[in-house]
């Protein structure tokens, strides 16, 4: 079986047997994959500390075996691809990262490779690690809007003085009040337009929002996903994020 060098972002880790784990990782080469990793939960010198590498959000350099016919792959080697300074230890940043991961798990339906999405995610997690307080608070909004562009239901920034209603069903700004309840109006439609214009995460510090505005917007963006992603359901991390960002 061929060994491939690839980067990966950890989504989920489940204990398996006495000493092993099964890890769901979004990889640069193969998209979302599951790997069984043996012997990382032992107190021996060989296994000590290795389980820490599989925390949700971790960015790893992997040497991975890959067989298209198998649902469960194996790792030959793994090490840190990026060492976070804050994300695992900062309560708010960690809550935001877990929200990002849950949103990804709900939207990624197929395992195929998408390097552009991987690079976006790698960039998003590393920028979150170094974000200031204002950026971190706005990060779930930014991520929710920009992630949508990778799944074929891109939000169009057609906001103007004439098109001030943001139709969540259509994903665009419209002139007339929609006939359904799934829309945003001022000031939330213009804020959405500002967020869509953000190309680099550090620009988020220029968008001044209070807690109530963020709550309304994030609730609306979750509705957008629910309208466009089959079986989207509800976000378990949303109540936690809501409480922490208050």
C-alpha cells in the first residue's frame, strides 16, 4: 500500500480498544478520512503525549497509508504541522474552533479531495490562534459566510441602497421584502455585506458589533445552512458559543 505525505486537520477522536483511537481528519490530499492509530493512549515512553496530537482543530503533518477500498485507513507517522499558541488553552478561541469543526462536519458529505477548502481551513484556524478579542468574537460569522462558497451555495454580495433585504433562501440581496420569513433586513443585511467583503481575517477587527447583533446574525446564518444542507439539524456548539461570547 502506498504511503502519502499530506497535511490534515483533526475533526474528531474516539477511543478504540485499550490503547488506540479512531481519528477523523480532513486531509489535503484525500478530503475527510478516518484513521486508526494504535498505541497512543499508553503511559509508556513510546505512547506518552501522542494522544495530545489528536485534539480537534490540530493541524498535523501525516505519513498516511491510503486504500480507496477501505473506509478505515492507517497512519505511519504523524507530527505537529502547526503549533498553536492559544487555541487549545483559550476558552473562547477553543469554543469558536469547535463551532467551526461542527459546521464542517455537518456540511462535508463526501470524502473527495478539495485542496482549496483545506488551505482555507488551515488559514482560518491559524489566524484564529493569533486573533485579538474583536476578531475572535466576529470569527464565527466570517467563517460561516465564507465556508459556504466551497459548497456550491455561495452568498452573493449584491447589497446596495436599493437591495437591502438579504434573502437566506436565495443567498442574495433583493429589492423587495421576501414572501417567506427567512431573510435579514437593516442593519443586519448591511453588516452581512461588510462580512462578505472581508478577505483577510484581520479585517474583522474593523467591524464593530455587539453581542445581540452577533447572536441574530449567527442564528440567521445557521438558518441559511439548514435551508441548503440536507439533514443539517441544530448546532450543539451554538448554545456554548452564545454563552461564552456574551
